[in-house]
């Protein structure tokens, strides 16, 4: 795609341009292409790496989209803006996100005689890279509707969905405020980490002075398949993860469990979803010293094949009722697969979309590693909260994990071309 | 490759097995394959992703090897072991590294009746993944030869190469001890981050009680090509990086600048190299607000094409002597490309092999991002130190970077099959 075909970046608000440009030089011909214009990053869509997903549509991409390999997730606070500025920010983010998911830059890099004396609109590190399956998914946190002091900053308090609860405290939670919550979130997924990082960086930049980065997380090695064509990958416990995930092809399940229907507590969320993120630190040194027997007991599946301990192969249904010769259940009472199973949680299903993370090591020389768990659902009360309540109490895995970050966001429906993400909230 | 073809893991020392197994269960039949043996990760070498590089050879892989896309680098200290135990550790690491670079696990995952009551030898997260171009490169830090108190812990003080200097303090250094130095290092590079992480994790585990992780760094988006077939990639300044790098095909340059010849200060290093790592934090928010003109002045190249400001296209040689109509040099006196140029540094050339990093964000909401610079050379005194001395004083880029980590390692020649990495040091 050439710059001429591209969605307009001239549509960016003056504040968006200011974010790109920096104060003091914003007047200097930004957006005027000169004879030395630099082509934006292009993606032909002709190869796998160049896959591109539409930004506009009924649902946001990045939910049932085939899970990409890499993640950069960012949470923002918007302490100092008003309703009009919030809308303007979402418009700017929409324009830039639509460009970037097509493999373009957030804006042109610059041109002599035009923007040469202004900062480039795009930071450039993805200039030569294809779209790489980039999806950018936006969400609204509870504090956007009503802040911690009960202030209705944006006139949105009456539009908070009842599904967008403040998550309860779960047994064993060791949450770090600096890695939790946020007014807004952006989930950027791509098959190339540089493309995901580029997206978050440029969206942060556009938001300069409006939204401040609260926390962010890089991930790799998707731990869930979201389509049948994807092979199941492994988490850092070394076990296959996401075998029984909701898949995009299961349209009935997707319809019932993932997307919010019209006529829910808030009609503006029709076609949207609710995202819960949990940063789960694994004490992998302890895990690595547990016997294979103990590891398989904890999970309830074999390590190699990923088959349920009740028998069969990876995709054989888990049978929670089989017993060993001794009479004890084949799948332990406290096994993760049992406690997370829909049969154990009134049918609750989640679309999982988590990633492994390694954030270097701690002062004791232990890898700071684990799972950045992300799930999408229609109603967190009967889905994530139900499942996590089961797990938090008695999951055998609790000995090896610690939840250190937590956040919930309402993910609005997709934007229409010419509109902006979250538009229905302000209608 | 099947487990039967694999290099022996039974060769691991008792302490290596103890590291894998954890105290208390080491006697329980580890290594005895039973009827439920789980195949190790296999790599067929038939696809690009499944590329595999030999571990054994005259030189260690991971130096002139075509730079892979992802990095996990780890530095270790060995405060509590003696010479014999150090050799044993290197033997264990050699065996496990040779296995993993072939796409196998560090050891079998386990088997019923065999090792089922012991921890799996391999942690499992790379079980289904091909070799993914994994290279594992080991190095010895100055403190291995003589610790900070001047102790010759391993009887190696007399074998310290004069090239393995303590790096001098450079102007502007803001080094964090916890991200610097180390007795030993392992550079794991792969096209799949999960494979690189798996390698460091399992080597750490094998070293349990012998080598303690001091610091580690993940990287993505290789910032240097090391072969002519590789396209030049971009760093987080958005500029192409490594255009003028030493390439594997330049055998004369490689011979003169990268590998240590025989007959140097220490014959045991013949065929080895010296690795300097610098963690360079970029103040990207400041950079992103600099004009395109300023950015190009700082680098000395155009942002889009990567051509020298003296003219031409990316691979046109830099001409440091051209002047603009005003009479001032086309390439600024303080431009990075000028100060790093061999003509400015008595011909000094480096084989660069750095990676971009993003370690989340700091408390001020700024991305903690930059370049994890790695270079290989024959003599750091006349190469890295010469170039960095030029840069530290007057590089226009210094306004936008801060060196926060630093380390130097002697990278011994490659191991022979049946031997171990670093064997010549102990001969």
C-alpha cells in the first residue's frame, strides 16, 4: 500500500498532532508531503507474516482473531482531560490504529520542506515491516465511568455496564497497584514484537498530555489457540495451555459466551466484550523441582501429550468422574483442569488469549516469569469471577503461582469507518 | 530427531542431575526411560523456523551466525564452587546446550516407572518447537580469573587474556551494578523467544547451587545483520542499524577483527572472541519529539532509506568530507555515524549483534526501552573501547541515550564433540 491509498492522518486532532510533534514546532507544515516523502511501512498481505486484519467492523479485532504470537498490552490513566478531549483522543487513536493495522505508520515519517523541521509523525521502527497480523483492541476501565473518589469525570457514570464490576479480592491475591487497573487499555497483538511495540509506542505518543501510561506488559508465545487451525502452545509450566479454549469457529459458544448481546445492561456495549487481565507470576524454580507426577496431578493432564489424566489424547473430553484402582479420582480433586472446568462452574466458559512473559529476574536471581492471562467474556460475574473463585480457594496450582496484577475493561464494539472506537458510549 | 539419536544426557554430572531433579528425589531412577517416555522437542531442520546450527566446531555459534530475531542473555556468578566443580558445570552446560541447539530438550521430560517421581529433566515449554535457529554462546568474565578482592579462586589468574580488560569508565556512564558484569555469560539467540527463554531457564536450572543468575535480558528485533542475505533492521530510534556491520561473508574482516588468532596473549583463546554488552536505555519520549532534521543530523543518515547524508543509498559508503553550500560538513561533526566510523577510530571495526528491548515502563510512565548492544571483536582495547571513547565524549546521540549496563566476556573457541566449552582454558 502506498501513502496515497492510506487512510488520512490529516484527520488527527490538533492535540494529536501536538502529541506527535512536540510543543513549539507544531505549526511548521506538518502533514504537507514534500519531494522527499518517506513511504510508510507497507504490508502487502501476500505472505503469512504480512497478514492484516480489519480494524473496522462489528466487533473489534484481537478477540476471536487467530491469536498472534506476541503481545504488548498497555493501561492508561486520563486524569486531566474532559469529555470532549476524551472523545478526541479516541478519534485520534482510531485513525492511527486503523493505519497501523494496515501496515502503515501512525503517520508519515516526514519530508524535506514539509515536516522536516517537525518530528516524524511515525517513530519509524516498523517502517519496513509488514502488518504482521497486528490487531489493536481498546477497552474502558471502571474508573473511566467513576473514579476512586466517586467522581463522574466524563458524565459516563450512568452508562457503566453492570457487567463491568470491580473485581473482588480472591484468596491469595498479591496485587501490585502499579501493575493493575487503569482508565483505558490497549491490547496490541502481532506476529512481530517490534510491530506490537511500535503500535503502543505511537499510540502513547499521540496521547501525550492526555493519557498517561500506567503500566504495560510484553508477552510472547501465545498460550491459547483461538481457532481450530492453530496448534496448542505451552505455558512456562511446560504444559499445553488452551486446549479447551473457545474457538472462533464455535460460533454458538462465541455468541453465548464472548460477545455482549444487545439489550444487556447497556445497549452501547452490544457487540462488545469484557476483558479481564491477570498478571500471574509463576514460581518456576519451585515448579521445576516438583516431580512429573506432582506436575501432572496439579494440572490434571499429561505433560507431553496434554491428554486428560482420565485418558485419551489431547482433545479427548476431560472425564471428571473416573477413578483409579485405589478408588481415588483419576483427576485430583484439586487439579486445575477440574476446578476450571465448565462442569464445575455452572457452564462458565472463557475465551482465553494469554501470553507468557519473562521480565528479567528478581534480586534473588529467580526469573521473573509467568503468564499474562487475558480472557474475553460476555459477563465477568458468571464467567471469570466464577472460575477464579473456584481456583483461588483450592487449585493445587496455587502453590506455584501468585497473581500480582489485575484489571478489567469493557471492550466496546468495533468502530465504523468514519467513526471511532467507543462511539456508542457517547451517543 | 528421536530421543534415541540424541546426544547422551546421562553424561550429566551428579550435580547437574541434582540441579534438574531437586534434592531428595535424585536417587529415583532418573534417566531410565520407561514405557511412557515423552519425546523431547524435535526439529527436523526442514523449514526456516526449524533451522539448526551446530554447537560443536572451531568457533562457538552465535557470533557470525546469521543474527536470529530474539535474544535471552544471562549473566551468572559462581561464588561457591571450586575449579573441579566449575569444569563439571561447563561439561554439563555443554551437553545440555548441544542437545537444545538440535531441537531436543535439556533432557527427557520423564517416564512412568522411570523418572515419573522425579522432576522432568526438561521444563517442557519448548517441547513441540523446532530448533528455531537456537545458538548458545558461553563467555568468561574478568571476575572468573580474579575476583573483586583479587582472589584467584580457580587457579586461572595467570591465564587471563590481556584483552579481557576491566572496561574503563566512559563519560556519561550511569551503570547499574545489578545489570552489569558477571563471572559467566550465556547468550541464547533464536527465531522463537520461547526457545531462547527455554534454553536460559534450563541451563540456569542445571547450574542450581553452582551458578547463580546475576542479571538477564530479553531482546527482540535484531538490530544488526551479520550476513549479506539479511535485510537491515531498525532500532527503537526508528533508524536502520548495522548497515556497515561486519558480515560473515567478509572472511578477511572476520579473520582480522572478530576471532582471536593463535599466539595472542593467551593461546587458549585461539578461535575465540571478546564480547562486550552494553544496556543502552533510550530516552525515546525525548527522541520522538526531536525534528526529523535533528534526528538525521544526530545519526548522519536519512531515516527512511538509511542513506548517508553525504549522499547515495543505504549501502553507499559514508563520505565524511563532503560539505554543504554553507561550507559546513554534510555529516555533522558530532554525528553518530562519523564518530563510530572506522576512519575516525584507527580502522576499528566491530561485529555488532544487538537487540531492541522494552522492559515495560518506569514509574513516570515512560517506556523502559532501548538497545541491548552486543559486539564481538578480537581486542576490545583497540575496538570497542576505541569507538566508545569517541562516542562517549561528543556523540550527538548522547542526549538521547544512557548506558545503564555493561559487561565484558572472553568467549572461548568452540567445543569439540566429547569435550566441553572452555576446555582449552583448563588444559
